């Protein structure tokens, strides 16, 4: 019965609509809808990841800070709870991207946020994640280290 209810859940169409708005280049609208979905279910990894992608597309500091907080909390819960590296992989990848974006907009915390990005991406690479995410993370990390002048 739970499986059948999941197939008719109103959550999936709502998240599809959020993704569609983001793909259409309407990040502010997508952010609002993803935020509403996270409000309904604070453990919805797809909604949290979508909110982070919308915040990155929008590029506004308050949205990025909101995404950072949600990603940190949920990545810690997933890592501590089930130990599921795959579930935490995308969240950590996005946390790295959000930290990198925030480091560009801050003076006092720029170095700490840059290091947070590196640590998040290194955790993804150390985890059991699908190959496409591993490759994307490795490329993101290499570009970020080069940008920081730490390419070795």
C-alpha cells in the first residue's frame, strides 16, 4: 500500500514543476516552490537539492545561505543516520558549489568557505557515489583548486 501511495503522491508533480521552472531559467519561482516543498518535508533530498540549484542559479546571498544551512543539516543527518554515501553525495557536491559561490561574495569568511568547498568535494570523492557524480566532482574540485592557486 505504501508503494502504491508513493506512485500517486502529490509531491512528485510538484517537484517536477519546480525542476521545469529552473530549466526554463526562472530560478526565483523555482526557489519559492522548492522552499515550499522543503517546508512540507524537511527530509526531502530532492527538494533540498533543487533549492540549492535554484539558489546557485539565482546567485543571491540570502538564498545561498539558506541552501547552505539546509545542505549542511541534511548531509549530516544522512551521513550519521544510514551511512548512505550515495544519498549524501549529491548533497555534499551541492554544498561544495554553494560554499564556493559564497566564498566569492564574502571577505571575512571567504577562505573558510573556500576550504569548506574543498572538504565537501573531497568527501564526495571518498564516498561510494555513482561515476558521473564522481567525475563531475573531480572536475569541480580541480577547477576550484586551480582557481585558489593550489593545483598540485
